[in-house]
C-alpha cells in the first residue's frame, strides 16, 4: 500500500506544482484552484488509507487553503504559493520516509501553522517554512520537485 501512496503523491505533486505555478500568474483561476483542491483532497484520503496522520494533516491544511481561496476568503500571494509548494515537498518527503523522524514532525508543525494563517487570512508577514529534510540519495536538485 505504501508504494501506491508514493505513486499517488508523485502524480498529485505534479498536478499541485503545475496548478500552483499557474496560480502565481492568476491567483483567482477557478480551474487551477479546483485542480489543486482535488489533488490535495486525494492525497489526504491516500494518506489516511496508509495511516500517515502527518500526511493527512498536511494535505488537509492545503485543501483548506485552496477552499478558502475558492470561496474568496483569501487571495493567494506569491509567498503563500511558495509555502504551498513547500507543502508539496513535505508530502513527498513523508511518502518517501513514512517513519517520520522528529525533524520532519517539526517541519510539518511549522508548515501547518503557516498554512492555517494563510487559510484564515491572518497572515501578517510571509511565514518562514524550512524546506523538508533530504530523504533520498539523489542530488539535491533531483530531490526538489519545485525547483524553478
């Protein structure tokens, strides 16, 4: 089941990355917000099936953020999108290292706080969300699907 989850994360990460990059150009694109919300929703369900609560929490927070943007409660800024792209990286890390070391739990906690601030519209300054820890033997550029 974990291999299926990894495949789901890989597929949905591509959808999220493409959608988030499109939202940088047009933050109100209904089709991109819908696509990103559905991808996050799918990842939430997949993480729940393989019993990865931190993955459920990260995907759910992202889903809530997209729903808030769909309902015009927030307008995603470029710094918000950067935080959400880090969430994609975090989900990839969770999929590749489901045993969740303490540093990834801390990273997830910081990410969740940052996304909650975005979704509630309560952000006052761009939040600092550190990149997730490296989990593969691949070169750093290969491990970062959001490198632009």
